[in-house]
């Protein structure tokens, strides 16, 4: 058993050897990766449906098919590495600024708990940022120089989010852009040349529920520290309604695009039912660390949305 160097605790996740594989796994926050994977999943579903509707066939002699497959794989890898990079950036700067203190209600963070040292985390940020750029660079050969500008924007806002923009109430807008419109539209564009704006907006709305429940839980700490999230601006009651309004509008967008058939309604209702369950639990708990349960369920709901709506898009 390894004792945590800051707290002296030896149970659960707090028994972590410094800079160990387990420490880095916890720092990467695997539960958040659904937020990065789902937009690419939806963009892929739309793109491949369009690709084959236009008469293309699966053929390893078809250069367009091979290029599209490579682009799809690179989009997934770029999104996952950028999400891990963003988690490392958030972990590091929140620790340096003292945001992850004893009043924190969310899951423990690697640097604050001493699982990962600050110098090691700086190296990790440099490595994941470089790796993301190397993964994204070939996409410029496929989609043109504008892919470089989009990649630079992703890296810049990855750092700006934690360091300043999240405290100005702009976090939700960034989620809509960089976990919705940008990855969905770029993935589709690189595979089939089309840009599904509405699907990107729908995806961004759904992924934003993860940020809302996170900020809902932390509203008192954020107010005390001067961090002005959207939830701080509008208050807890309106935040509760925003949480359920976003997936409602997102699913209506999908139904408007693909029709109100029984099959489509059933798939959307399956997603919506999960969000309603989590919404009710969110309101029942109201405050405290118990809201971490709803955080995990929200990540599950986002993944369910990605899978079911991708199926809807493919088979509609």
C-alpha cells in the first residue's frame, strides 16, 4: 500500500504511487473521453452515409476510400489526444493557482493530490500537445491549409479555456464550438467533403451538459474564488432547466433533419429518457459531492447519444 504524500490516506484512488502508470491514467480522466469521441463518431456516421450514398464503394484500390479511412482514424486520434492534453492543462493550472484545495467537491486531481509532480505534468503537456500536432498535420494534406488553422485554434483554446475563458462564462460556448461544430464538421469534411452544421450544433449542446453539471456542483466554490461560469451567472435553478433543455433541442434538431418516423423517435426517446433520469437525480441531490454520480451518468448519456444518433444517421 502506498500512502499519498499530501493527505496520508491509503484507501481507494488515494493509494497512488507518484508518477506511476495509475497516476497518469487518473490524470488523463478516461470518463471525459466520451466527450471527445462522440463528435467524431457523429461526423463519421454522417460522412460515410453520404460517401456511400454518392455511389462510392469499399475498395482498397480506391484512393478516395483509403484517404477517407486514414482521415477518419486521424480525427479520432487527434480528438482523444487533445482531450487528454486539455485534462493535463486543467490539472496543472488549477493546482498552481490553488483551485484544487480542500473545499473541492469533484474527483481528486493528480497534481493537487501529489500523484503527479508539477515538472512531470509540464513535460506531459508538452508531449501531448506535440503529439496532437503531429497527428493533425497530415490532415492538412487531405483537407487543405485551413486544417492547420483549425488545429492551431484547438491547441490555443485548450490552454485559454483553463487559464482565463472558463472564468468569464465562455466555457459553454467553447464546448459548443470545439466539442460540437468543429470536430463534427471537420471529420465529415475530411471524409466526404460536406459540412453538417446542424449535427455539430446538436452534438455541442449535448456535450455541454457535462460542463453544466460540473459547474452546477462547483457553483459555491466558483463564486467564492471569483470564477464566473455560466452557472454562476444564471443560478442553480436556471442551470437545472438548461441541463435538460439542451438535449431536448439537440434531439429535436436530429428529428427535424431525419424525419419523425417511429424508429427515429424511439432512438431519440431512448437518449432523452437517460437525460431525464439524470436531471431528476441532479435536482434531488442539489449540492455536494454526491453530484459526482450525475457527472458520471451524464458522460454515459453523451456516449449513448453518440451511439444511438450515429445509428439513426446511418440507417435513416
